[in-house]
């Protein structure tokens, strides 16, 4: 079956500095999207959206505060048939959401390292995509939008240890998310997947990144990067159910990646790898659905002519 999708966007905004320490910005996004298909039971779907937002940024010495408020207004329309010979029916739905957020960052020190501490909270809103809502077998047209409250805290460390070592960056972030009506896709059979809402999901995790660059000689550059994620994403919909407290399907507890890139006057070489720990293909965590851990390695060679 063939699907066609077209999207049109328009955006505009303005920013003002009211005082040297206070800035205010406002913006609005307009969007219009269409989906068409050659399925006999589905002809066309459209979605229009308006997303206005206002943000206020205040700087007080080493402290920066940012407050933002956004509104989400969407209207969906779908024209479908229950069977190929049935008359066409049209359905319209409207969605509205208010998503505030607040964040703060503090410059802890400048030497010997630059260290920023940061924290933030935000409320998010996500509609199902056209594929999640309308694609045959995978999609469910009655999906609810996904809403979440997200809290995070972290630090960023940057340094220039030496002339031949111009960059060293380390970040660490901890987060806690509470999601309502999370949109997930799970296998219904061996070949068919279905998209559905999970009533409540809680996620806690830690993300860390490390990157560095060295210049041991002229026209020689070494760049290394690595990231690691520890995440616990559990179903909290119904206490006592077979899936309550279990890690979500296809979500590894440990994952990460690393790469080493060497640029020389003749060519550049890059070695990279990614890994994920054991996972489950179902939320019930049956022994037959446990997936083994894996690591993927790659090597690339490039040269500009």
C-alpha cells in the first residue's frame, strides 16, 4: 500500500531586551499536514496546528533562569470507510494542551575547569504521528496524546588542558519522567505490530557523555567521544498486573556508544561502536522473549579529493 504525506510550516517570533539582565521572547508556529493513501478503507487525513509560546530569561551574575509557556492547539480530520463498499465517513478531533517549563543554570567555577550546574522541569505533549494513527495494521486511530512531566538535573564540565589538548567536555544528567498514555509499538504477531497507549509509565535514568580532542602534530587531529545511558522505564498502569513494574519492551537497561576519529594529512579513520544490554520483546518478560545483549562495531575510511 502506498502512503503520501505533505507538510507545510510557517513560523515567526520576536525577542526583546527589556533590561540588560532580562529578555522576553514570543513565537508562534503554524503547521498543516496531509496524509493520503490508496487503501479502499482510508482516503485522507489532515492535521492543522498552532503552537504559540512565550519565554522569559533572567541573568543574575552566574545564575540564569528561563521560564517558558507554550500552548498546543491541533485539529485532526480523517475520512475513512469501515469496508471498501461502505460510504465514506469523516471524523474530527481537537486537542489542546498547556506546557510550561522552568530551568536554571549556575556557573559554579571558571578555573581550572568551567563547571555549569543545571536543573529543569517541563511538561510535554505529543500527538501520535500519522504512521502511529493511520498506517494499516500498525496504527490505531483512537490513540490518545502522550503527556509527560519531566524533571532533570545535571552538570557540564569543559576545559582546555593544554595547547595540544584544546577540548575536554564531560556531562552528566539524572532525570525522572512520569508519562501518561505513553505511545508505544509492540509486536502483535511475528510480522504485525500494533501501536497502543500505556496508561502510566515512569522512567528514571542517568546519562553521561565524554568527548575530547587532541592535536599531537600539525594536520593531525584525534577526536574521541563516548556516551552511556542507564535507564529504568517501568509500567505503572495497574498494580498486580503481569506487566506492572516491568521494563518496557525493547528498552535496554544499559546502552551507549563510543568512537575514535583520527584525521591525518592523507586520510581519516574512524572506529565506532554501540551496545545495548539484554532486553525483552514483550512487557510480560517471558523467558522465551528475552533478547541477548549486543555490540556493533564499524570502521570507516574517508579522503577528500
